[in-house]
C-alpha cells in the first residue's frame, strides 16, 4: 500500500454539487407584460348627501344591496347615513357611484353597482344591485409547442370572481418570468353581458431546446483537471412544461454523466423530479497511477418541490427529496476503504432531505436563502457499522446570497454557505471547499470534513458598453472545515484572492478565466494550471 495516499474524497461528488445555484443576477427591468383594459376612469372623491330637493325627496327606510361577495362592512358604512332621512334620487345615484368606486379603487375595475330598474321606492325600500366582474373566456394565441392548458391554468388562479386587475397583472408578470415564455401581452375586453369579460392573451414561446459543448480545467488534478463535456436539455419536452436534461463529461481519469426529468404537477409551479447520476474515476497522478485507485459513485434522487408564496418579487418554496447514493473505492482492483466508515470500500446512504428556498428580487437587489435538513435513514441497505461513521446521520446545509447593484454598471455578489452536523459523516456527505466554485487558488475539494463554513464575495465590473460582453471580476473567498471524530485537516482554513474575467465572445460562445492566489499554504506541489490557481472555461451553446 503506498504511503501518502491521495485524498479520494476530493473526487467524490458532494451534496452541494447536486443543488441548483442561487440566483446571481439582477432581473431585467423591461419585461413587465402589457395589460390593456377597458376605459373605466372613475371620480376618486365622491361626496353624497350634499343637498336634497323638497318635492322630489325620498324617505329612505331600508337599503338592500345584493350581489356583493366582498366589502359588506364597507358598503354598510356607505348606506348607514342614508337611512331614516329624506334624500334625492341624485343622492341614491351617488351612493351607487360610491360602491362602484370602492370596487374600482381596490382593483376590481370590471365590477360596479346600479339601482334596480322598475322598483317601487315609494315605501322607502331601495334595492341596489352589485355586478362583480369575472372572466367568461380566456383566449390564448401565439403558442406553438406549449399546451394552452399550461397558460390557462395559471391564469385561472388569478381570475376568480370578482376579477381583480392587480391580481391579474401579477399573474401575467409571473407568466412573463416563466422560462418557457419570452413575451406576454394581454387585453381585457367586454364580454357578452355586464361584468362579463374576455381575456385575450398573446404570448411568444422562448426557445426550449438547448445544447452545447464545454471545455474547462475545473476537476481535481488527481483525475485529470481538464474536462470536456456535452449537454442537452429541453424545457418543454412533451408540451406541458416538462423538462429533460442530460450531460456527459470526461477527463483523463473520469467519466461522468447525469440525467434528470421534471414535470409540473399543478398550476402553482409545483414539480416532481427524478435524477440519476454516475461517475467513474481513476487516480491518474504519476506517483499513484500504478496502484489502480478507482472510485465509482451512483446517485438516484426523487424530488418534490412546491412554492408556497410565489409573487413577481418574492418566492418561498418547500422541497422534499429522497437521495440514494452509493460509492465504491478500490485499490489494485480490490475493494479498499480510504477512510473510516465505508465497508470494503463501499458506502451507501439513503437520505431524506427537507429544503426551504426563499428569493426576494427588487430593481437593484436580489436576496436568496436556502436551508436543507438531511436525515440519513437506516433503509435501502444503507451502510451501518459500529464505528460511528455510517449512513445514520443528521446535517444542516444553509446558504445565503446577496446580489447588489452598487452602481449603474457594477454588481456585488456575496454568499455564505455552511454545513453543520453532530455526527461523523461518510465522505459522500461531507463538506468540501477548494476549487473554482468555492475557494479559487486551490484544488477542487482541497479540504473535506464533516462541518464547514464558506464565505465568497466578488464584484462584476463591465468594461464594454454592453455590460454582458466583458467583465472583470475581483474576488475574495475564505473557508474553514472541521471534523467531529476524525483527525482535523492541516490546514483547516484556506483563503484566496484574485481576479476573473467573463467574455461573451459571441451570442453562443463564452470564455471565463479566473486566477486565484492562495493566502494560506496547503502544500500543493503540482504543476498543472489548476494547481497554480489558473482556471478556464470555454463554452459553446448553439441552441
């Protein structure tokens, strides 16, 4: 057995690798959908009971308002001053206008009140009828592949009777933010009778098919840092908003692929998903190449996500997933454990994860947070042993990200990530720092442990008229890790500072460069660009 074995945990996928990134861009400000409505201007200041005409006055004993499902107390407040006094017919018309104005001011622009025709008011009983607006038909145009039911079901949620303009506009804004749609316009027109309306919606679908190739040096040099990859995805595979994605990557010592499929299961953008991933790696560093050190990891995940609050500027969602993960390591072709916990090189976990996501967007700021509780279950043949390091565990992973438009062109992006656990974790559930996504200037997953805290901040400085064309990105990153039972890493903290560049060479071709300077020595002795803190990524996406 060789001395100074490589850290095999560096090449195993971590739970943080499997989660989507938090939003890191300010939303565009010119994407609000256009809603045309009937001309329904109102007088915002209506005063009644200003005068009466003696011979034409009516002694009001009772006012009966029918047809309203809301504003009962407010309407009673309006009618109370009219009771048991003489008023003119103009005053009754004014009362009707007050009720209509109440609806209009609250966004119910197609609702109103009128005094019932042919009623006998000589006995002092006045009947006022309220007509609350609703949608009798939704007409949708412009769709190609996406089913009309996808759009209609989301609009029906915001077109309940009585129809509210503000709720409808919010629903249209959510449609505009849907990645399946590029543009949404709507017009509200008069329907077949009073209060009845037709909603005409014109949409333009966004491109749903995406494919591309990439080339980078993000992987650990242990398995060959230079990776080529190909990816393909379709955001609307069968026409009802279902999403399929697949990607494949290869380095000198790694084969990795990932397939996922997600379907929407309700009009509130709840989704059900399944994902399978597989990676097969071999240590290719010269000093270990002859020992045939291999690692194979499989992941199967079933997930459920449901937004609880979903508005154009705020979203809060809950998620539940079951992850089945297995890793097998070997030495000289035989199963071999490189750390405490795995049995004959094999680790299995069945993890129930409960996730909470929150995002708040404004014109110049995005705040996002994610909390994830993971429960390792004694199920599905999970690794169980007497060492205290097995598939039974509890951990919490938290992330918070702040994106701020600090000037008309500069963007500040800061993020803190932490994992905490009272248990000793198997390598596939540990927290890793180091590399382009965590602390630049070090190997990918340079430090791996049970617990960890990571802080990252960068400023994106555009140097061209179009801020997306070329950006310089100075950054600072620092992270620390610690174990509960196993020996501590030395060092246990790493930090890096450096400069990155983002260049959109063309609409389909992008280049990213990062150079990180390690501030704490971690005994990296390799000569690859990755180990010298220089990272590159070239991506071509024709679709």
